[in-house]
């Protein structure tokens, strides 16, 4: 039972191909969901250290897609988005990047994601 609860709690989707990336980005764009992406690598200690933080962050936001991309597994996507250092956290809306944070800085990442999510979901003033 505990395993099922933990599975439901985890909202991070691991991307393992360009096709998977395109599917999830298109789906989020069509639904109007913002996307937060953690670009990482299995051999990068700061990336690994940020995994639990990223899982916790994902569990606090509804209607936000959290993706994890290993830059060695999905080189095309990392290259296209000009990911030059890891970990990199990319904030996306409407299928395109709007902000990025490089490095393992949980406080800064949480602040930027929180601001990003509130801007994305706030009503537009005409």
C-alpha cells in the first residue's frame, strides 16, 4: 500500500528518447501546463543529489509537468536546448523555454519555479 501511495506522489517523468520528449512537451502545451525539466547525468554527483529535491518539488504542484532528462541518453534534446552544464533546470511554457537555472541550488530553483508557476497560472489582466 505504501508503495502505491509513493508511486502516485511521484510526478517526475523520465524521458528516454526524443520521441518521448516531443510527446510530453506537446501534451503539456495542448493542456496549457507549464513544464519544469531537470537535465542531469547518472555520473554527475550534483545531479544525483538534486533528484530527491526534484521529486519533492514535483509533488507540491498540480497541473505542472516535471521531466527528468539524462543528457547522455537524449543528446538531441540537450543539444537543441543548449544545455552546456548539469544540473540545469529549465522552465518551459507553450513548448519553449522561459527561464533556466544552472547548478544544484535548491533555494534558487524553488524560488524560480514558484514564481514561474504563479505567473503561468495567474489570470491575465486585459
